[in-house]
């Protein structure tokens, strides 16, 4: 049963400006990147040809998950705790454990499907909570 759906669009150039230090492959991520992404997300980003585009997709996914799940909860939803990493197949997946496990359970969400795409300087993600 579908519990919620969310979508988000990120302007890639604006995102690059916000997290310029990380995108330049420096060791220390800027404050925004450090407080928004988990260590596994940052590790996967560093393995990419375009780390910033990868993180823009993950940020869009976090926002989409928030839009799909937050209306189902009373409180306790922090989008910075949404972790979207690649499955072994390469498909993005939302970690249903971790800091938001209780929130997902309270909202009656057993899984979240995520899709990310990029086109013409934009990165878009959609999330389906079920």
C-alpha cells in the first residue's frame, strides 16, 4: 500500500556552489556537506567521477523521502538522517535502519523506493513510501 510520495529537483550549479570544497576533492567537506550526508554517502561520492552530482542526487532523494514520509509522522523527522546509498546493483536505496527506523515504523512505512535522474543541469529524485 502506498503511504506517501515525494519528489525534489536540485539545480546542479547552485548545489556545486554550496558545496564547492567537497566538489573540488578537498579532504574536509564544507559545513553543509558534513551535516547533511552520512559517512557511507560521502565515501560513495568520493568514488564517483562527479562527486558533486552524486551528492546532489542524494540530497534530492533526502528531500523526496522527507516529503513522502514527514506528513505521516507527528515529529522526529530530520532529513539529515535519511541515508541513501547504492545497492550492489547500483540502484539507490534508502537505509530503513539507523536513526529514522522508529520514525519509519511509526509512520507505517516498511520500505521506500527511490529513483534519481539528471538532465540539463538538474538532478531530480522521487520517493515512494510503502
